[in-house]
C-alpha cells in the first residue's frame, strides 16, 4: 500500500489475511507518484514490486522494479523509451507454463503517450501503447546497466475501419485469463483526444496478436527527431528484446548480463516496434456515442447451451454501470444501473467471484452490487429478451441459473433472445377511453426495454401512416389520436417488438362520440322509510359512469375561470386591507399626546377625600389622547379655580372613567405621585433666574411630548412664574412647526 503523503510518498505492507498494516511506513519515492491524479499501476510478483508511473516533481515516466532484486529502470538517453506516458494497467502472463522453449514469464504495461512515429497513413499527437519486459531480466553488464534489456513497446489500434476513425486514448484495461496462457485476452476502453466529444469504444486483443507484433520489424529514429521509420538493416543475434530461453542457455547465455553489447545497444536505440496490434475481428466490440466509460471488469459465465459467455461490467463518468454480454463478437447491453443520486465518475471496479458481487469505487464511497438481479424481470419474455447468462425462466419467475440444482426446465435463449415463451401465458393491461369528436387523445404505452420498439394495431390491423394527415402520431410516450373522428373508435393494442417478436403490452377500448352526455341529475334526499324503485336491467347493464364523462372540456374551462375569478377577488381584498393598515400606521406615527394633570386641579386635601369617595372607580385610569393644540380644554374637560379657567398639562388622566369587569375584584389603586422636591440652595437656580423647583417633576418620554406634574401654589404666585410660562409657551409654539424625530434622544421643556 502506497500513498502520496503530501508529495512525500510512503509505503507499507498489509497482512492479507488479517487486513492490517504489518510494517512501519517506508520511503515510497521510487514506488508511487507524487500526485494522486497521476496514472499509476503496480504488481507484486515473487515479493518484488513492479511499478509504472510518473515519478519525482518533474513527472518523469518510468517502469521500475524495486528491491530485493536488482533495481531496473527505462532508458532516457540517447533515446527516451517513454514520452509523457500515462499508465492505466499492468498484467503478469505466465508464458513459461507449458512452454516448449523454456520461455520466461512476461509483464505487460498499458499506457497512452505522445506519438513518436510519423507515417503517411496516420498522424496523432497521442497513441495507446503496450510495453513488455521479462520477469527474469537483470539488466546489462556495462551497456544498459541497471536498465531493462527486454523492454519493447508497440501501438494498440482501436478504430472503426469503415471510417478510418481511431480511438487513441486508453482509459482502462482488463486482463481475462484463459485456460492456457495463450488464450489470454486483453479488454481495453478507448476514448478520443478531444475533451468536448464524448464517445467510447471497447476493443479486445489476444495474446498471440501481441506476441506477433513484438516479433515483427523495429522502428528507427534516423534524425534524432520525430521521424521514425521502419528499420531495414541487419538485426543482431540473439534477437534484441527477447527473454532468456533454452536456445540461449545452450549458448551459455543464462542471464541478461551475458548478452552481447551490440544486442544491448540495439535495444537501447530501437524500443519501438513497427507492427501494430489489431483487435479481434479488426473492429471494436462496442461503440457508444455520448458515453465515456472509465473502468471495466469481465466475468466468464456458462449458459444453459454449454457455451461460455463473457459478461462485461463497465462504469461511466456519470456514475452508471452498464452490464453487457459478448455474443459472437458483438456486445449486447443487458442493463444500465444508476449508482448514485449525483453524477460522479466510477474510479474503480473490482469483481469478486467468491461473493458473487462487483464493487464500485467512486469519490463518495464504495457500492457492492450482485452480479445479477434476475427477479426484476416480471415476465418470461422480459427474462428471455434480456439475454443475461445469469438468468433463466423456471415457469413462474426469472431466477439465477447458478442457484438452481435442476436446470432441465429452465428457459434461456442467449444467442437469439426470442424463443421459449410462446406457450407461457401472460397478462395484458386493459384500459378504456371515451372522448368527443375533434378532441385529441393520448394512448400511453410504457416499454420496459430500451431495445424494444412500439407497434400499434386497431382492431387487429396495423396502424399505418403515423403523421398529421392520417390522424395518428406516435412517440416514446404512446399513440396520439389527433382530432378524433367517429370512425377511429375501436380496440387499440400496443405491442413491444424486440428480436422480431411481438408482445402485447396494453389494449385500449376507445369510444369517440359526438358529444359527451351530461351527468345525471342528483335526486333529492329520501326519507329512511321512502321506497325507491327497483333498478331496471338496463340501468344495471350501464354500470357507473366514467369520471371522464363528467369532466368535459367545457366544464373544466368553467371551473378554471371560476377559480381565477375567486383568486383575483381575494387579491383585491388583501390589497385594500394592506393599504388601510399602512395608512393607519402612518397616521399613528405622526400623532401627539397631551397630559392633563388631574391632580393639579384640586388641593391635596380635596384629592384625598375624592379618592375615598370614588375608591371603586379611581383605581381604573384611562388616558385620553387630545389635540396638540389643546390649551386648558382637552376633550371638553377643564378645571376651574375661583371661577377662572386654569390651563394646565397636555394629557388628561381622567380617574373613574375606565371600564370595569363585572364579577371581578377591582385592581389595586395606583401608586401616589412622588412628593415635590424642595430645593432652597441658590446653586440650583437656572440661568434665567428661575428656581429649580418650578417644574417639580420632569419625566423623560419616548416622544417629543411634555409631562408637567403638579406644582405648589407658592410657585404659582412667584413673580417669575409668568415669565416662565411665557418662555414655555414660546418654546412650545416654536416646536409646533418643527418636524419631530421618530426616536429622540431626550425630551426638553
């Protein structure tokens, strides 16, 4: 296990049985890249680590073998073997097994790099490659010391031959082992160089084709540039790039360090092969537009016909998983599964035969899916049309073949996907429609398979001319009858056509009338003892009236107009209410209040007797708002003293006029007014000579109003009293024409 560790790569070993880290982290600079987005592949073979990636800060591409065996690398001078390579996978092929020549095991690396060759047939900036090294390589003695002596690479071709259209970007590779090493297959996902074009192709390569390319002619760089041409000179012996075999051992060449220098020098200058690796059948297995596949795995399954089928699981860049089967060189898409709610790429796929599951890795997490989900197919035709080697019909449901001990009665047709269900009954959905003449009616038909096409019939005859003139129009959602006519009434059936087999999906009994009859009148409510007439046979045969007859277009139009009218009226009422409330709030903000000190109109002695007389009512006080221009007369109330009208205060608090609740105890009496403070010291006089005791109590309020409480009689007789009154009236008269602040900081007198 290796990690970038913030551009300081570290590696550690994991105990496979216990799945725990069994060692301390060690330096990983030569084993993994510095960045997490860099392409990387690695293998552990006989306790040796083989890695391929872009190393160091300058992203130098390399294929390396680390200790304990002698460390080996690729050559970068005079000819660079790798040119901005992006690795996607690697595989070990044990070609030594069953080899009559004593061949060595080989390790294959798959990547995309900048193109080095320029030919007349094609010219691409990047191409897909496969490189090969021998497991027993030990490097050269002097030439290619600590370098691979068996490194060779060639191009992988995946194209549409009829258009000469090439897919150059290798995205993923999967190695499918065969019964023998020679039966090994390489599956690759290829894409385009252009980022704004989404397309994918799946090509399959055989090991004999790859070996044949490595046994072909070499390419040579003649002018130390990009002008690579096929080498036509003499090839040294033994053949450069080959592994140690029995024929070399017979010549006392038992290890790569014993190879002649001319052979090693040729390998240094000729790492590229001229012959390209062509896919099986010389064309892609699958080509999909508007889809970018990212990773894939392959599972070998045996069908009921005793043939072996290769099932492919392919992840997309938007979080979908496509399941396909290879049928005679063509990929048939079985199903498409959406894995995530939000689109995100599939970063990795892992197949577990023991768990019979496929594991999907993405930026948000890992998902486990079963290799098959046969129970989703509800009918025999759905099960057979899927052509899934895992599934078969047992007469009642679609089941997994691997879970069935007795397979004699199972129905499966992978090659053609159409036979076996002719005698199996199935249900067809029955519906009815009743419309008026000149109305449009849509007959829906939902197909469970994306590969099926709809076919409509009327009274057993196929509906012809799907256009406006014929009165019919078909689409993915069903059949549309345009401006229905009376002669278009009948029985319509939708068929799903797949693999030349027609399967009825739904039938419609369409009735087109001149006008929909009005709904029956509702009879008045009868008494419990009223005897109703017995229903006639005709009424029983009619049955309940369809809701579509009651909801005619004219009635629906009237209902819509009524709803619009009611909603409009509600909007008008709400608007008026909001305007009125806003006006009231504005008026309330501009109002003023006056306080009339009721206690100032009577002496203290009279006030005490008055409170005893009206003890019940004096506890309830009601402030009355008066005009800002009230001068001694507020709401028609004034105080007299010795026959003269006395003008005092600006808000009158009238005792005894509050509302009382019957049957309830009166509230407690109001607290008495605070006593009048007495200041005799001259230091409390104001600058105008008025004593500080003239306004006995001043209270701050939240507005620009004034509160004047009771003053003593001695203060009224003071020679400065009238000058203070004049000054106060002048200030008040001035303030009447002044704009009041909504929230003043303080009040003044």
